[in-house]
C-alpha cells in the first residue's frame, strides 16, 4: 500500500513538472513558423535540385554501325559512333539549376516571413483581447453594483425607474460584448494551440511592447532597412530567365567521333577513325529563345514597378505608424489631464456622496481605458505591418518584436 501511494505521488509530481515545462511562450509560438507544413514543399524541391538529378551526360548517345555496300565478306565494316554532350549546354544547364535553386530558397524565405507575420498577428490579437476582456469584466462588475444599489434602494430617493431599466439594458450590452469577445478569444486560442500542437496556453502574464519601445524600434529599422524579399525574388527570376535564354542558345549538336573496324579488307590497319563538327548556322529553337527573352523583358518591367511600389509603401507604412503613435500619445495626455482617478478619490472622501455618482465615474475611467487600448491596438497592428514591409521579421538573430525586452530566440 505504501509503495502504491509513493508511486501515485511521484506520478503526480512528474506530471506537474511536465505541465510546467510544457508551457510555451510567445517566442516559442513564433518559432513554429519555421516548422510549418507549407515549408516542406520548398524543402523537397530544393533537396531534389542536386547535380545527379539535372546534370547532363558527357556522352549523349552511343551508336553501333554496320555497313556492307556490295554484300561481300571483304566489304564488311563496323563502326562505333559517340556523340559528345555540348560543353556549353552542360555548363549553362548547371548554371540554370543553380539559379532555380536560389529562386526556391528566396520563395522559402518569403513563406517564412508570411508564416511569421500571421503568428505575430495571432499573438497580438490574443494578448490584446485578454486585456480587453479584463476591462469588460470590470465594466460588468460596475454595472452589477449599480443594479444592486438601485434594487436595494427602491423606497429611497436614490431610486429612479428609468435609471434602473437603463442599468439592466447596460447589463444586456455588457453580456453581449463579453460573449462576442469570448468567442473571438476562443477562436484565436484554438488557432494558436493547433499551430503549437498542444492543448492549452497560459499567456495571461505575457507583457506586450510599449508604445515608446515601438517608436524606438521603428526609427532604428527605418534607418537600417533590409532589401525586400519580393524584389530579390523578381531579380532572381530575371536571372533564371537569362539562364534559360543562354541554355536555349546552346542547344545544338556539336558533332561526333567514330571508331571504325574493317576485319576482312586488305589494309595496313584494320582500324580507322572519323569525326565531324556541327556548325549551327540556323537555330530550330529560335521561337523558344524568343519566348524566354520575352519573359526576361516582362520581368524587368515588373521589377521596375515593384521597386517604385516598395519605396512608396515603406515611406507610407513608416509615416502612418508615426502618425498613430503621435495620436496615441495625444490621447494619453488628454486622459491624464482629466485625472478622473483623483476626482473619484476626492469624491469618495465626502460623507454624503452619492454611490451612483462614484460608479458612473468609475465607468468613465474604464471607458477611457478601453479607448486607450483601442488606440494601442491600432499602433501594434500597424507596427507588425511595418516590420513585415521592411523585411525585419526573419532577420537573424530572430527577435520577438512583441516583447518589451526584444528577446531573441532560435
């Protein structure tokens, strides 16, 4: 019996430790972007592009020949003809697949970035909704207090039927808001836990980056911006198109080399050689060369347009973020100027104060908190969009840009 009890205690402790260690942070969640299933296709394609799968042979074909013009034993002739691979075609084919492999690597980086951006948005939405839920819970508690005061003072001068009905309707609105928010939180949490492949998360104590830190990060990023992955991809696609044009131009037969054997002829030697060189005067694949060249020209136009759009977008995203930060700071200053907390404290010290007035003031304080949170949400959402536009999210060392300390992870 004692052994069984000891076993259950150890099992419980072990399970408890597993639960503790199983808890994941926002950084752990962001790291799953590099393990997503949509990356496996790129990994398979990149792994496939190895020399053994695309390298052209040094000898393209081997041909055995026999001839006998006069159908006599003495006129028999045997030959073995080799057609070597075009060395220009071999080199250009290798260069094409190396360029294609690099293009796939850039596409993989873009997928990484998209995965990270999606996880940043999910994490920020969940953490901000947790804050909003706390405010909604506090609002409902205050409304409940108002209802309780009115219901217990129906015979006093404090009671007003209209105020009582309004308080009940406010309860209805608060319950509706809480229900909508809980549904949204549940859906976001489900998406996060499915990506983490675990049953639950505990992020209630996770702290989001402050507006001041967001401003500092954005200024630094704007000064040291990284090249756009979309521009890198188009540039690499142009390189691939150029390699395809060069490969098509090198697609011709260079000639042959032949060894000959005359077993029955009366000659000084029974062996001989022959060779020929092909001179490509006319190209039968000229239409394919033209198609590849058109692709290259089209991509160059796309690159010029994307470069312009990228430069405009970077300026726009940065200025919009700075504008939202400025608006948030103005709002915060106006809220601090009101100083409703001090007013509530002073009113609470008055002996004959109306409790409904204090509750109304507390509700006003919560409304301002909600307004400030909405402003902060806009800043965070634009901050994530800004980081994505400036290609920062996937830069090494990987950084959790939602944390106040900007912690790194790997």
